[in-house]
């Protein structure tokens, strides 16, 4: 189960071009018997994710959960303690259901000052505290290439999705049986 925001929901591109759809194809190519549920919602914050995690876990009973939330919290400058608490609660809920969890880190632009570096650190702190896998940055290799973003300069293009998948795959592959 992919549990994220617009970066995982495939905002502004065809759904079959978004990285979760590419993940399903990669699993099939590697003969790994998994389906992919994309429970991502554009605009989602960590609080929204926290509010709906138990229902999503109950509905889908995932073996693996990829948590890719936080970008909207950061862009809105929401309190980092709230982000940390929400991500911790989401990961803990998934772990209570015996799901393996991959937390996908996010970054925000450096013009956010000290908040930006503290924001980035939250993901590693949650991963260490909850003893879960971590991908440092979803947009690694994409964030510094303006041509890989839609006209809003926030959402990656279809051409960027393979790189997003490769970033997630590094942390996800070891969690697959």
C-alpha cells in the first residue's frame, strides 16, 4: 500500500504513468507476487494521513506500507513536533497490523531556513525510533532538474516517475519476501 500525497497520487499525469503504477509493473517483471494499492491523496498532510490510516489498513490489510507523507506539512510550515507525532503514529499503526514499513523522506526548499533542515531530520528520527526502513528523499535526482517538474514547479512530470520509483525501490526491495 502506497500511503502518500500528490507526489505519489500522480497529480497532473496519467495514473498509469505515476510511480506506484510503475512499481506494479516492476513487481510483475520480477515475478514478485504483490499487488499495489495506491491510497495516496493529493493535498494530504500527515494529520490527514493519521486520521485515515486505521481505516486504510483495515480495508486493504497490506503486507508492506510505503509512507510518503510530509511534503504538504513542510510547505505549509506546520509544527515539526506534529509531523513527527503523526508519522510515528502512522508507522506504529501499520506495524501493529504486522505490515513492514518503508518511510519515504521529503525535503523542502532551503529558503525555509533552519526549519528546512529540522524538517528533513524528522524522517530519520521517526525511522530510528520505530526501527523501520527509510528512503532519505523521494525526489532525489529530480529536485534539482526543473525540466522534470510540471508548470507548478512542485509536481514531477511523467518523465520523472521512473527515478521516483528507483528511489523508493532502494528501500522497498529488501522488505519484499
